[in-house]
């Protein structure tokens, strides 16, 4: 059978200009411009890029200016890594994007040898943030000073800003509070590895997702009916100075080295009274929670009771990811029956019988209380799709590993549920995820 081959160019080159421009827009700007050598058909496409991504360590600034000035349409996304000496020219370039190119997403990363030499906020012109078309802004490795009042008021111009990412920024709590207060439509906020913060306070019903990572603060106060996603990762703060009131939270990831997890979780799930900064008491709960990631001591009866109360209060819980870590302090808990019967005696909650689909337990050692929890979920979670149990790097003995195999033989409430056993993460990295082979090395 003969096929027609009377094309002037290849099939891709015969696509419409709009589609070809959309394809090369996905490339770094330097590679997008380089497509001009492919054929005459491609020679002008690089002048219609809606997204420009530069790295000045690779791209000469003169080339960057030429590419930006050559764009015929709007540039909705602009990202650049730049060095200190570029800033005056870059500021003019940004103003051009703001005024003439309807910029919607802007990402700036300051590249310098030392963190303490990062950009002083006085260099940033106030007009930099006054852009009605801007919807997403990411700043990395800059310095914003509280004694310079040009920055926070400037954010008042971001009337349509919905996403703000601050990475490795030096700023004070006061200026962060001003910025978040001025961005009235802010929905997604990420603050990572920032320094100079005394407290973290967020009060907004518009905010939907909040990520706090690698931070130090004396107090944390998060209040927002609209917040559905919260990441609280490696925030150095006393457990007793954390107040979280997000009643509509659906995803909660809590991982911090120095926190008393049980105390924070008890407050969030309405098991302890929280005192607000105004002296009033707030009773909290998370009835709409779908995903919980945290650390608990599954061999501690106090944490076992806390986990059962979480299952009770979060009736729609679908996924839970637990890192099993021993607690340094705990109280004696008296039960009217033998502790080994705790999960058997616990009421079957709707979250387990109707909603729970995915369970991860990391740091498993094969001890009795851990085994009884896993058995309880396998035998009662009717909607369960998988339960993944990963062994502890150091504390899982050969006997404990062999005991874990019993879990795969238990009758399952969900016929489609997979019971997956995994070796420690270190073994997976160095050797592989063959559980049986790992067990053979422990004997």
C-alpha cells in the first residue's frame, strides 16, 4: 500500500502557528529561540512566546533583553535567576512586562555567593508590585526590611494576586503580616526557609492553602475558614504557643522535630481547649479532613487513644500517613480492660467503615500494639484500597519482620485491599524494595 509523502515539511511543521508556539513555550527561552534553525517555517515562532524562563548564569542579559523586547504578544509567565549587578536592568524589564505585556506570573531568584549579601529591599521599586494583572509571585533569596515601608504598601497594588511563594527571604513578622493583609484575594501562600520571623499570624477567609516549612517563631496563630490545605513542616515553635483554627481543613501535614504532636493534634481535633490571644476559649474540630500526615507513637496508649478519637471526629478521613516515633514523655493510662484489647474494644467509626482508602505506617517494628492497629484496619476498613507498612531502619528485629507477614494472611474487610510490606527506606535506596530479601538479611 502506497502512502502520500508530498509534504513540503514534516508533520509537526505543518501544525498551526498557535499550536507550535504553545509547544516551544514549554522550552527554556534559550532553547525556544534555537528552534529558528529548524526551518523557515519556525524562524518567527520564538517571537510569540507566552512563557519565558531564563537563567542568567547561562543566558547573557543582553540576549534576555532582546528576547523579551521581540515578543509580539503578551508574556503571561516570566521567570529568571539573576545576579546582583543585573537588578537595575531587570527592574526596567519587569516594568515593561507589567505595563505592556500583561504579566500574570512572575518568578525571581537572586543568585549570590552568600545568603547575608542578598538583595536589600530598598532596591526594589514600589511600582514593582503594583500590577493589576499579576496573579502569582515567587521571590527567592531576597531581603525585605521592616524599617523600609516601601515594600508592604506596594503589595496593595496586587489586587488580583492569588499565589505568593516566599523562599529563603529575610523579613520580619510585621512586614509579612502587612503583605498578607494587603493581598486581599490571596488563596495560596508558601513560606519556606525564611529568617527573621518572631511570630506567624494568618487571618483570612480567602486563603485556601498554607505551607510553612523550615521556619522559627515564638508564636503561631492560623485562623481561616477557607483554609483546606495546611503543611506545617519543620517549624520550630513551642507546642503550647500554636493556635490553629481551620474548621474546613481537608489536608493536614504535620511534621516538626520539636513539637509534642499529641498536644497539637488534640487541640486541632477538639480534644483540648485552646486559648485564643483574646483570652477566649475555642473548641476545634476537623470534621471534613480527608488526609492526615503526622507522627505518633503507636506503642504509646495515650497516642493510640488520640488516634481513635481522630478516627471518630474526622468522619470523612480517606488517607492517613503515620510516622511511628517513640515519645520521650507519656502518662499512664488506665483502661477498664487489658490494653492489648484496645482496638478490639474501640467503637467502629464511620471513617474506618465507610471512607478510609489509603493507610501508610512508617517506622513499623512489628510490636504488639502496632500489629493490633494494622490488623484492626485491615479487618474493618471496607473501602480500603491499600495499606503500606514500612519497617523501621533500626528497631525492627528479624522476629518483628516475620510477624508482619501475618498481616497479609488476615481476612480483609475490603476484598480489593492490598497489604504491602516494605523494607526500611535506607535499604530501598541502597538495595531495593524486596521485603523478603530484606527479611533474610535480618536472620
